[in-house]
C-alpha cells in the first residue's frame, strides 16, 4: 500500500471504532455534541472568516467560476446560518431505533425492522465549506462517523472547521475521530476513499458533473449519486400570469449557482404572456438561449438583444449554475413531458397550471426526484421540506432519492424475538 492508502485506512479504522461507540450513544449525547459545534462556530467566526478569505482570494486568482466563489464564501451571517442549521438538527427526531415496520407472526415471533447507523460515511465535495459542517453534523446525529474530502478550493476554511468540530465533540465526551478529513492527502486521498471498501460503508459525492461521475465510475465503495440539476419549469397555456412570472424568476435567479435552480424554461404556445416572462428574465440579468419562436417573442417584448442567443442542442442538457437559461416553445403538455424526459438530469421539474388534470398528467410523466406544481424549483431542499440540513440531493433510485436528511444516513436491521423458537 502507498503511504496515503495506509493513512486514509488508519483514519477510517479510527472512524469505525468511533462509530461503534456512537451507534449506542443516546440522543441527548449526540444533541450535546451538536450544540457544542454550533456554539464553537459562532464563537470562532472571526477565525473561520479569516481562513475563508484566503480561500476566496486564491479562488479569484485561479479563475474560479462566480457561482463557485459564491458557494465558497463565508461571512459572519452565513456562519450564523450554518450554526442555526445545526441547532435545527437538535430539534429533529433521532432516526436511530425507529421501527420502520413490525408485526407478530402467527408462530409468535416478534419481527421488527429498525433503523441503525450506516457506520462510516465518506463525503467528497467541492468548494463548499458549509457542507463540511452539514455532513459532519448529519452523520453524527444519525450515529455515524464521517471522513471528509472537501477539495483544495476550501482548504483553509475546512482545516479550521474540522478542528473546531473535533474539539467540540470531544468536549462532551464523543470521540474526535468521529469527524476527520483527508484533505491533506489531496486527490490521492479522494482516490483512497473510493478504494476503502470494508473501511467506509457509504460514499457520497457532491459537486459538478465531473466529480460525481468520477466517483460513481471509479469507487468500489457503495455510492449515492447526488444531483446535477438540469431543472425545468413548464408554463401551461392556462397558467395564471401573476403566478407564473414570480415562479420562473425565483426558480432561475434566487440563487443561480445551486443545483435546484431552473436551467430550462418551456412555454406552451398558447400561454398569453410569454414576452413578459422573457423580458423579466433579461431585466434580471439572465442570458436566454432561445429557440426561434421564443426568440421572436422576446424581441417583440423589447428584451435587450445583448442577452438573447440562439439555443443549441447542448444548451438543453446544460447545468449552467449561472444567469443563463434555455427557453423553448412547446405545443402541449405531452411535448413538454417528452422534452424533459429526454434532457432532464432527474433532479427537479416544475409545472405552472390551473388544471388539476394537466398537473396530474405532468407529475405522472416525470421521472425525477422532485416535481413541483405551482411552486419554485428552489423548494427541493432539505430545510425547505422539513428535513433540516441535508447531505445532498440524490438523483438515483436506490436507497435514497431527493434531499437526503437523517433517515437517509441510516440503514435497517431485522430484530426478531422468539421464545425458544426453532424452525
């Protein structure tokens, strides 16, 4: 083995030992650890911001995309928000020990399927120091140890965050080895996480398409594939313009650099006010990649031509993570469904319509992790859906799908109680 392999497996072994103790920890003990983490983040905000400033300056010098700079940046308000999210986890039910199903069989055996921790969870992610805290705290509340690979872009931030969290959990009697990072081993560290089958129970990649596909294809550790977000909004002919416009604007512009931002807008050919939506998007700074009919509507509405481009086939599959949006005109809800099924990444789709029949047809036709009816795509989020902080949004179909909260970081075990039963 290489030195990196030895080092990563040593960390994972310590993590397994910590996880063995954590799986029996009480909810109160885990909540005390979370409270200590939240308090430490706020108390050391100045130190965190100073470290983060170094990462942001380096990112700007290296030409990091604006959306990634936004994700990378921490200030005292964002740190306070992260700490608040940790406290929200304290208030959530502990999934460990929950009985998923149970019954007494005719022969008298009592059978229960019960949630238990995964064990050691690995996270590979990019330029998102908030994920360092989210992942560690979600894993901890679900009774798991966590090994983190946060990437070079957030290196200084993550060094401070991991150190603070390790100190915080240790202060309340939980092993510091419950939270560890392999960042010092660079890309080799990430590779070894993917190879550490038997040491790591679950690996979750979170980032761009390249990172996610690399982990999915190369890992021998079980992987949950998280979401590249080519999200769609479809406006049906009968949609209320006063509802449609703010939904589109919010879906695209509220925070364009995140995976639940809309990247494609489809308008029914008979929707009465398409020009108003297109001009409003341009006025908000969105560059539109339009099919010929949509471009004519945008020009007729007086949209600034500097923001209008002809759509390409590649645009329909693009996760822009920026103020860009592909736009097309469709003849029917069936055409919208067909287009989305062809180009979607399986993350989130939305429809705006006044028809229950059309809404039901659309939702039945989708094969995505989340479908919104008369609501923004931005609601595909653990906090917004009442799960608290999330570790990622799964676009696959096995084990977990959509926002992954506490329950998705557990597995189950069968507990069978007899009275001398033999088969």
